C-alpha cells in the first residue's frame, strides 16, 4: 500500500493495529526549537530517530541528550536513535532550530530497557555494484548487534550509491512464518530523494511469473508491505533513501525468501550474502 505524502500533524501514519501492517508502527513528528512531543505506543516497542535536527530524550527517567544532528537532510551525516521499551512513555524536546523525527515501532509484549544508539555504534553495510545496478549502503540503527536488547524491531536507513539503480533485488519476500525458509516480518518504508523532486517505483510482485502491483513513489512517500516480492528503483540522475521498519511476528531475525526466477542472482551481486546475514 502506498501512502502519499501529507501533513500528518504529528499523528501516526501507521498506527497500532494497522490493517495492512499490524506488526508495525510509524510516525513523523516535526518540531521547532523548544517544542516537546510525548507518546506511548501501547503494545509496541519503538525507536526514535531524528531525520534532521537534534533532540533531548527522556524515557521515564532514562535520558539521552543531543540525539541526532543532521541539518539539511538525511544525507547530511549519520543517524542516531533511542530505543523505547513497550509500555514506556517517551518525551523528546527539539534542541535545534527545527527537527523532523521518525518513530519506528514493532509489536512486542515484553518490557526491556531503554538505551541510545550513537553514530559510532551503527552497523554499516555496503554491497552491490554499479555494473549490476544494485549498489547501495545500509546503516543499521537497530541491527543484529542488539539481539537480546530488542524484542522484534529492526530499524535501518538504506541509500542507493550513486544515481539511479535498484534496491531490494533479487526480489524477495518475508510474509509467511515457515522456518527455516522464511519469517513473517511486516515492513514499512519512508522514501526521500536527492534532489527532492526525484522519484522512483516500488514493485509488489504477488506471484512468480505473474503481473503484480507498482506504485510511483515521491519524496515523503510511505510504503506498507504486507506480502509479496518487493524490489524498488530510483530514476537515473537521482539518489534514493528509505527509512526501513521491520517487525517480526515470532522472532527478530529476518529470513528472506527470494523469488525463484531471480534467486540465482544472489551469486552475481557482490557482497549481497553479507547483507542478508546482517538481518539475521
């Protein structure tokens, strides 16, 4: 499902118990200096990630100051974040001139401990190549290094390297719990383009060899993926970024199932096996 950009007035874009991606939660909050925002996503663990700007964060007594720091856009530095346990009340205050804040969540019923993720604690992966039109970089904010500290939530930022090309290829899905072949992970994206008048396409191929769905994505588009194989592409001459939320049904580790007709290309794309391993 494609949700076109709109003024959400700091209200969730993907709320709790969403009919398309019930395992996910997503909000975008925009603040000016000194303004505060608080929330509690009942039944969901969350992660606060400034797209731009800086925050002081308070999670029921756990404090993390000067989170963030990017000024103009998501290309202007490394992300930072704060993990918010299920059932906890979170509050943050904008300490920069303005801030745009992503809140990512996954359904989870156990209560863990809050912690911060600083820019030097990210797990970085770069794979693909210009020749295969698959060159991209992933910045894992809540990646595999936090197994044991996080319940079901995976949060990453994905960038195309260079201008134009594909991401999420070979086409894969993760909509059914059938270990060891696949796990069910609902997924939500928010896209940005550079320059911001750029655009791309998000595909959803429901069955191998049959026509599926495609969405024209623009700066600020949100995509909710409930099922199907889902590669995406950006127009030549533009860079693409997408904030990625994964929420697992029965486990945190993601096991992707690659579309049978394209799976052989795992062997042709440099570094892709390392990328796959970083989600497990």
